[in-house]
């Protein structure tokens, strides 16, 4: 157990020493080797920490970011906040954690856009939005579990590009952008909820097809095809 914990610390140290090199060498084996050396570790330890090489380093960066985000969120009175406020705070905290490593994040997007890395990028994005919803207290286990994360993933992805190009003081324009996108999502959610309630109301109204069939049966009219009647009742 101690050895595993020590290796987690080694991975963090190598990662943090590697991030400045990303600006010059990208997410490459050279950047990883230099980072390990700067952290005071030899090549053997580097391979023990990241046997999968750069892809494993990239995934660790995502996990490290999520851990830091959750740790910072724990400092806030989340129980006193509304869900929308929690999600907005989670997004802002996510970017604040990344602030010192903005250029590494920019290079990461290019790395994850490569065909062989797209799957890894989607997995990392899912883990991040899942962590955000977990921090917000989401306990959904039905289809909403996935729709919430898919919607938040779209918001976070667009906000990331906005944040990378934002030159406003304190990233004020990014926070305003996030608030607008979350507001759009909330409005859409309320509209869909209203449509759902309308649909449930309509389901309790009498079926015109069933009513017409009963009238025909009572008046002795010729019966319609059974399959056609069944289809009509379910329209």
C-alpha cells in the first residue's frame, strides 16, 4: 500500500516537472524524460511510474486535474448552493486548476485530436464531467445520468476553447460565457420537462382510434384489420 502511495506521489512530481517542457516539446517522450530528470528520477523510475509512456502521462494529467478540482470544491459550502451554482463553480475551479498550465492544455487538445487518441480524449472528458456532477451531489442512475454528463461535456468543451483564447481580466468573459451556456441548458431542460408533462397528460386522454372501433362494433360496421387498429391505437 505504501509503495503504491509513494508511486502516486512520484507520478505527480514527474507530471508537474514535465508540464513546463510541454510548451517546447509537446506531449512527447522527450518531454517526459526531461521532466523525470528535473524531478530527480532516473529512467527506470520513470518507466515504473509511466509504463505506458506518454498516453499514460496524459491520462494522469486528467486525473490529477480532477483530483485538484474536487479538493478545491471541498473548501466551498456546496450543501448551501443550488445545483446550477455548483456546476458553474466546478467549471470555474477546473479552469483555475489548469491556469498555470494553460499552454500544456492547449497542446493537449492537439494531441487528443489525433485519430489514435480521440477515444482517450472522450474518456478523460467523461471522467471530468462525472466528477463535476458527483461534486454537485448528482445520484441519478437512470438515463438522466448520461444525458446530464453529455450536456455538461458539450458546455465544458466549448468553454475550454473560449477560455484558451480569453484575454479578459480574470477570465471574466469566460465565466460570463459559461453562465450563458448553463442558462441555455437550464432553459432547454425546462422546455423538455414541460413537453414531457404534456405528453404524459395526453397519454391519459381517450384514444380516438379505440373510440371509433367501439362505435363500429356497436353499430355492426365492418371490422377493420386487427393489425391496423392496433397500430392506430399506439400512434
